[in-house]
C-alpha cells in the first residue's frame, strides 16, 4: 500500500500531497511497522520519499528517536528537501540532542545558503551550547 500511494499520485501537486499523506497514514497505522522497516533495511535501493514518510510516521507515534535515522537517510538521499531538515531538527529537540541539531543546521545551510533564518537558528544553537565564537 505504501508504494501504491506514491505510484498513483498523479501530475498535480495537490494529488501528490494527498498521496504522501496517505503513505504516512498507512505507515502510521501499520500493524508491523518494525517488520516493514527490517525488510526495507535489506533493500539495496532506498527511497527518500519512503524514509521521510517513515520518519513522519514515527513522529506521529511520538517516537522521535526512531524517526531520526529515517529522516537522516532521507536527507542523504534528497539533500535539497528543506522539510526533512525541519523534521530532523524537531527530532533533535525532542530527544534533547543540541549537538546533533547543530549538525542538521550545518547541513541545511549548505543546501539553503540564502536562508538567513537558518543561520540565525544556527547561531542560537551555538550560543545555547556555550560556543560564543561559533555563534
């Protein structure tokens, strides 16, 4: 069902949003999500879309620690997706890992070099870690 949601999304952006939401919904409600993840981890070809959807599914289940590796893999596979970095930052905040948040922000600013808000967030993150020179 997860693959079917992506395959059938159609040419319009609204259809794509609906298909991606359906994918997250299917994964969130899966009876054996861990089994699916185990199977997916054995696959040689990976999909940023599916990994990001898995991250969102785990976030919906309030399991940010399990969401994080899927979102990290999604960011590796599709580094230009700003939403993935936002989701990763939320996971870092929820799991109390400010150093990982710095890494995520550094990767995000590599992709979106003109986004001043990312640089501001990065500065605040460094300041929170007591690294005034970096901030």
